[in-house]
């Protein structure tokens, strides 16, 4: 049996009310909200958050890592290596990118399905468009991660019954490198092509699984072409009440991350055994995956379900959204820009910079940053803490001032001055519980400086789990 061992979904903390767009841009908008990545989030940090959730409940360590996005922070160099470092995977675990197209996420998923050992597929995306455009309102930001393995690796929560893919060359949506927004061909043309491809692929996948459409308990239709997705669902033969919500009204379309995110939501929504779930993705062709849930799904721990993340979101203004996206030039901080991060220094301190690994001495004290005199590594990324004091700095360099710094005492030992994120300055208080989150501090000379910040801890709080590790 080969299938899903674990999963994780991540949505940024902020939501943009689409009704606020038209009053500023003069066009666009609509009903509902869309998820918005903060100024210190990108496809990599979104992916790290989703992957950490998947790995905390995983029964096995991944032996390969795939990262998919249409918005890679880097070209030429591999983006997945940053995730690899933040997740503290072994040196012998390869990390690969599958970037540039929405379909790349399904390609990575197929590669994981064919692998002989557990493989982690991470997809993170930021979708937008020009101010007032349809893509701006319909898009969303988010990430999801899926760990694929076999029964020998641990309990499989959803086994793979069948797969099918159909590829066809046609021009529906495209974006030239360097352009800020996609271009679209006439919408009815794309609808016609994708409807035919989707229904064909679904029929092939169900035929391989030996199933008929009425046997499908949940049909997920992902893809950037909303009209085509609705048309495929209507012609699928699956009852309308069994077609999964695409989260258009609350999250928006998260591009390459949408298939895995909707799959995560479906696994969390109903955890009964024997459900038939079909994931169908429309992108430059069509890909289908037929899954059947097992008895292990009910026992699998679910941390921060997608529905809870939707419910706990906070608003963001349209002006702030535009500034974070670089679409609205604003007065820069009146401070010197940060110097380019040192590649050699980052290489020497990789466990601390990317993994938030402190040290623990014979006296039992945890030190952050780590001390070369201590003999035991103390990983802190999964440890919560408490704010003991804080300050609001309106002079420090920041793309989104003011900067809120706090001194945090971590559970089990360790104190660190750290920047806060996903919080309004008026909501910070001594005693607030926080947890580490991997973010981008700044970018200088094209190098993204990643490190850890702290954000308010979501409820319910998980128990701290940290054991001394290998000798430093």
C-alpha cells in the first residue's frame, strides 16, 4: 500500500476584504476575502510552515524533498535547499525544485508517488495581479505539504488507488519572466479545452480504479480557471453535494498550492474510513489522483486544520496589501539599508540561522545563539515561549514599520530577543504566549536573509516536545 502518511496546510494570518478594492483601484473587488502573505513571507516561508505541520505528525522521515511554486524567491539556485535547512533534514536527503508553472506541483506529487522511499512534496504560492484586476481578487496565498510513503514507513491514512494524466499544448494563461501579472486568452476557449481534458482524465482515473462516478465521496477540482472547474464538476457524474469547496470565498486560489491545500481540507473534514477522494487538477492538461481513506486517518493527529486557520484570520487594508506586494511605492525607512548577508557566515551557522538550534551545557542552561562550549544541541523551532518584555521600535529599518521586539523565555529554558510578526502593536502584552516562525527578515543585493521570528501562539497550545540531540 502506498499513499499519504501525513499532511499539513498553512494560510497566512491576514485576509483582504475584496469589497475594499474597488474604492481604491476603481475596479475589481467582489465578495468574500482572500488570504494575504505578510511582507516577511514568501513561497519558501509559507512552504516551511506547511511542511513543519506535516512532519510533526509524520511516522517517518522524508528521504526526498520536492518544492513547487510559481513565485520562486530565487532563480538559478535551488529554493528547496532553504526548506531543507529550515526543516533540518539529513544531508543525504536530496532537495529539488519544480517551479514556474502551476502544474509543477502535480509533477512533484507524481514523482513522490513513484519513489521507493518517503518523499515530502511542498507547494507554496502567492497569487495576485494588477490592481483592480480579476486575478488580484480571485488569488490567494498559502501552502500545503504532503508526505507520501508506503505501509512499511508507517500508517497510510489514504491509499492511492489510481492515477491518470492527459497533456495538451494550448495557450490559455501565460506570464513572461519578469512580468508582474498573468495574461489570459479568451475565457470560453480555456473553458472548452479544460472541460474536455478534465472529464477525460477523470474517466481514465476512475476506470483504472475500477470505480464509477457515483462511488466518489469527495471530488476536488483544482485549477486557476474557475469556470472550467465548475463545468468539469457539473459533468463529472458526482453528486453536487460531494464536490469539495474550492475556498474561493474565504481564501482565494492559491495556485500551485491549491490541489494539496484542498486535499488537506478534505482529509480534515471527514476522517471516516473507506472514503473515495478524487483530486483533479486542471493546468496545461489534467491530472487525477484517486485515494481511499484508511482506518489510520481517524487516529492521525490534526494540528491547525485549514478551517481553523480561516476562522482565526485578521484583516489587512488594501493599501497595506499593495505596499507589501511592491505595487504601491511608499516612503522608505529613513535608515541605511541592511548590508548584504554573508554567505560564509550563514554556512558556518546554518543550524542556528535556518533551524533555530541553540545549545545546552552541562549546567542544563539553554543558550541562544548556541555556545561553542556546550556539548548538546537544543532545537527550539518547535518550542513555545512567553513574552517577558517588549518594545515598539519606530526607527529601526523595516518594510512595514513599526518593528515589535520582545524578549521571550522559552519553555524548558532559553531566552532570546526576537522580532514579533502577525501581531498588531496594540495586541502585544507581557505574558503573551508565542511560537517561532520562519520568515524573511530583508533582502539585500538579491540575497534573502531568512531567520526566525515569533508569532502569537494559536490555540489549543500543543505540549512542548524537545529532547537533547546529538553533540554539537
